[in-house]
C-alpha cells in the first residue's frame, strides 16, 4: 500500500508535467490552406506564422528561451479515479542538454508536492500525509529518483525523467509541435497585458503515440488514440512579439479517453534561475 501511494503521487506529477509539452517526431506538417494564418508580419514586431515549421523556428532561435518562471493549472477527470485538480508554480533553465527545474504543486486534498530536477535526477518531496503513510522519515522528506536507480520509485518513474526534462526545453517542445502539429487558426489577442498571437494547433495522436520512447506513456497515448477514438489533441499557444510563449493550453490524454486541460503560463523569460538539489541530509529512501 505504501509503495502504491507513493507511485500514484509520482505518476500524477509526471502526467501534470507532461502537459508542458508533447512528444512527437516525424515530418514537418504545413498549415492547411484554409488556415486563418497568413505567415506575414505586423507592426511592433508581432508576427503571425502560417505553419508550425516557421513558428517553431522563430521560438527556437530566441536566446531568451533558456529560462523562465511558470505556473500550471490542471483540471479534468480520470474516470474511476474521479476529478483531477492541481495547481503549481516553479521555474526552469536549460543549458545545452542539461535541464534544471523546480516546482511546487498543490494536489488539492492530497496536499502539496515539491519536485526538482538537477543533474538529470528528480528529487520529490511528497505531501506530508502520503509521506507518513509511506513510512518515510520526517527529517528526510525528499526522495531521489534516477534512471538507473534500484528503488521502487526509480524503477517506476526513472525512465520518464528524460521525457520530463525535455518538456521544459521550449526549443524541443517546438520541434515536437513542428513534427506532428498543424496550425488551424490564428488571431491577435491581448493576454496578461501583452500583445500576442494566439495559435490553435491540432496534433496527430497516431504520430505522437508511435514515436513515444517510454512504454507507459506510449500505452496511454495509444489508448487515447485507438480504444477511445481520440485521433487528435488540441493545443493553443499565445506567443508574444519576442516569439516567446506567454501561455499554452493543452488537452492532455490520461487513459481510456479521459483527458485533463492543462494551462501553463510563462513569465520572466531569460532571467536568472537558480535550482539546487535538496541537502543530502534531507534525502532519504522510500521504504521497501
């Protein structure tokens, strides 16, 4: 029971973070000829791109796209597990292939979970009630999860760490959108005081599912795309005049056709972000 509780909390967090990016590979898809996007520019530097190839290139080439603060709001239904409601905030930075991230996540009645990714390892601090049920020591509230770890939590979540890290790298996110996404509509809007271009993007679930490297995530994607007839997912991007995301909204598949709406807001692009691993004296192991 203790292992199940910890793994369930961890998986809920992974699914939430997965909402920050999709995981597709393939051939760039041009926008439909009937798309509202025109591919032109406008005064003040705000542009409207007509296809995901150009949009991805503009975001990816921005040297500020290496760090930001973020907030996340997730709501939806997980079938028999009931309603899902999670809110969180954090920050990330990208240095080449190394991604560092910290996040605090309010899991409603379960309490608050914290996590950090440092040096390709995930550190997780469970809500106090779950930590107690799992038999964890109060003076060692953090657990370390690594791809090569032998503890139960690492075996469950370790293979997903690389996927999680990639989801905070905006350049990789845009590469993924370029691969299986299609802009269906665009419009200029003011969001949080900024002039933005709002893009509606449809992602081909079959292409996404076939290329997912993690078996569990691939299984969930295949269930949504096949069993429940979920052939596409819809994503919305609000991009400012600097070609940086201000907000992303994703309908994230969970299982058996159930989905959650995930809204991610970004601020302070390019500003310094400091993420440190928890003190070693506070890192313990989940009881076996």
